[in-house]
C-alpha cells in the first residue's frame, strides 16, 4: 500500500512538472499600424517584453486579440497595462493608441514578472489594469474586468475603483452600450449601459 501511494505521488508530481514546463497557449494578438486593421501588421503568439525586436514599438493603432491579452505601454510589462480581448479597431479606446511596447497572454504566469495589481473590491473577481494617474485621481478610459466592460451605475463604478485599491468614483460616462458586461457584484449581465471615462479618487 505504501509503495503504491508513493508511486502515485511521484506520478502526480511528474505530471505537474510537465504541465508547468508547457508554454502558455493564449491564442494570438495581431497588431496593425493604422486604425481599422490597416497598414503593416505583426502577429504575436507568446509573451513579448519588447515589441522593438519586432520593429513595432509604439506603432500599433488597432488590433485583433484571440483570447485575453495584457497590453502594456512600456517594455518589460511596465507602465500602464490593460487587459484586452476581441477586435479593437482603434486602440485609442483603451488609451493605448501608438503606445504599446510589450504584451503577453493574460494569466500566463510569467516567471519573475510583476504580481497582480491591487486586490479586488467587494463582488468583483478581479479588477482591470491601472489607469492614468493624476494628482488626486486615476482615470480609466474604458474600465474592464477580465476583458469585459463594467455595467454603468454608481455601485459598479465604486466597486471598480475599490478593485484598484482606490477611493470612490468621482465621475463616469454611461452613454456607451455593450452586449455583455460585469455587474456591480461581479455577476455577468447581458446588454447594458457600460462605464467609460471613469475617474477614481486616489484616497
């Protein structure tokens, strides 16, 4: 019995090690140098800390993402980052027009990389990427949670701000609509008004 147990334990450990050694497969990201998927393009299928090596640093203006991707404005996943998915005809939507320098599949578990941002607030399974810092507030052009828009409303806005480790929402626009969104308690909802231009207090 003891030998059988240890043999099974060794087998499980070997399988776990093999799984950890496998590269993360998160689809692909095709970047275009002009809006609406025009101009020169490059397709990325793995963690890419420096788009300069592809001669595409700060050039992307639109993109198509297969799976969830973390897109950052500086090399080595530094600066402001945003989780993105699907087709994005204009990266200005995320405040990343011609500002993408590194990207990787979201949840890829990059060894030695930066950990997750501030912990999630009540209800949210996890917040989106850090926004644009101001003196007393932080601006999020398009708040997302795991790649989904956030349903508009005071509760959703405040929950998103708290998920970023920030204070209450100061301002948001709710004129945009989406087919799917995340509700204020982290629940998926259907077609609804969603948050844009969200401003969160820093404290």
